[in-house]
C-alpha cells in the first residue's frame, strides 16, 4: 500500500473541516490538488472515506474509523520526530545512579549538585538496592554508575574510592557490651551474628569480621536485605549486627552502637562497569572525585565521627550496609 503521511494530514484536515475549500486554505494548497490527494488515499486504502456533493462533505462509517486511526498515526509520527530531534540536540539524556541505603552520605548532595550544574539537560534517575545486591545494580547492568561499599567481588567493575567510615557493632540496649565506649572484634566473635542476604562471599566476609576469625565460620543466625530489617532483629535480641557509624543518625530504639576499634573502615566508592562507561559516567566519576578532594571537611567528619552528636546533617537519609 503506497500511503504517505501527507495523505493522512490532508484527510484529517478535510474530515475536521467537512469542507474542501476551508481544508485547502488551512493546508495552504489548491483545492483541486487536495481533492486529487484524497482520491489517491481512497484508492490506496480501497474504501470510500468521504461522501461529497457540491455543498456538503460527510464521513462514511469507514471514514470515521479511519479518522481516529489517522490522528493516532500522525501523533505517533510527530512524537517520534520530536524525540529524535531532542536527542540529537542533547536536550534529553538520562543517567541511572544506583545506591545502597545512605548512598554517599554527606557527599551525596554536593556530588549530585555538581553533576546537575554541569549537565542541566540530563535527568538523573535514582534507584535504591538492598543488601542482596551490594553492586547496587551494576552487576546486572540496571544502572550506569553507583555508590557502593567495598569490597564487592563482582567482576569487570571499576571503583573510585570516596571515603572510609568506621565500623560499629549494633547491640541490643541490654547487651553486656552496650555500655562500652568501644569493643574489639575479638569480643564479638562468639556472638550470634546478623548478616546480609547476598551471595557475594567477599562482601559477607567483610561484614562478618572474617579477617579476625582465623578461618572459623561466623555464627550467622539470620540474614537481611535491608538495614531496617536487621535493626529490628537487633532490637528483638535475635543477634548483633556489624554496620557503620552513620547509623547513629537513625532512630533505632533499643539499639546501641559501639565502635569496633580494630575493624577496617567501610570504604564508600563510585563504581561503574569496565569498558562500558559513557561520557556521562566519566563526567560523574570525575565530578565525584573533585567534590571528594574539595570537601575534605566532609570526608574528615565521616572518617572521624563524633559519637556524642547524634544530630544528622540537613537533608540526609543515611544508612550503611551491614
């Protein structure tokens, strides 16, 4: 069928005006040419769309149905053209950012603000992941770039470290160690442990304090996919958790956080897939690096937190994995 978009536009104009003279004026073509185009359209479709005499134009039943479909086709074509032109001009791009609870803590907002300022035409789509995916969507290719907590053993990922955060024990308030200012990892090794519901053994080994166990398995009694789930288990005495200092900003009644003095810090980094980074991903990583270097005050505050001040920074929804 030799059907052109102009045929549809001409037909819609005639069907809406129900007058060839007015339709021709609207289209800025000669009336005789318009009449010829409508005849070509009817021949191509194989049905009569219009009934016309010297004074009136009316739609046939087929013509009425065809009008609705013609409008839909024209709208779809216009949308496709607009989208293509917009993308060509670079006015619509998207960067999908994955993150775990807390993202990059107090560095999150300055990093995103710097990126949006440099790329005002880019829409940043945020996607949160649970602890069953410590790669925050990078493993399955669901995101372009992500804030992650190392170590992550997913292959083919690259990382730009941002800061290290102290690791703490999350204890029931009535626990024998809850009144201590700090504990050693050795003091926690025999405690029933809460861990993450993920298959990344490297990730689990860090949060289960395996480097202090001398090859003995951790006594894991339950696994969780979110921080909130785990803290509920701590509150009810199921076990203890290993998490990060920024959890002090969250209201968990019945949970006490005690620093683990000899545990390695939790490293927060920007991650992306090796060999698949777009110009936007490279820009995001570079800006994250710049913000990290320029905001040494924030990095220091995260690395050396004041446990006597539980007040969270403005507009922050922090949390660390456990």
